[in-house]
C-alpha cells in the first residue's frame, strides 16, 4: 500500500503552531511525535504523511486541509 506524503507544509504548520501559541516541543507532545520530526517538517526537510498530518492538525484543533499548500488542496 502506498501512502501519500505531502511536501511544503512547513510554513503553514509553523504559522498555525504560533497562532495556537504552542512551542515545537508542546506540539510534538500533543501530536505524539518526536520533536525532531516537527522541526524537520517546519524546515521543509521532510514531508508529512496523511496520518501525521491528521495528528498534528488535531493537536492544533484545525482542519488538516489548512496545512496543505494550495496545490495539494481539493478543489470544489
């Protein structure tokens, strides 16, 4: 089974995290991921899987689509 990996999420994730007034460490704990993972995603050094996108969005209490670049969003 192939899983989708989204790229270019970093700046949107960093912005949403700051709006939520969370540190990278707090977001990592809330999403149950490693701090290094959050750092790498925010620096666009790695992509984000659908499951991880869902976990991070849930920790931020936002719709996962808000973190995706415009080219990745569904239209309609």
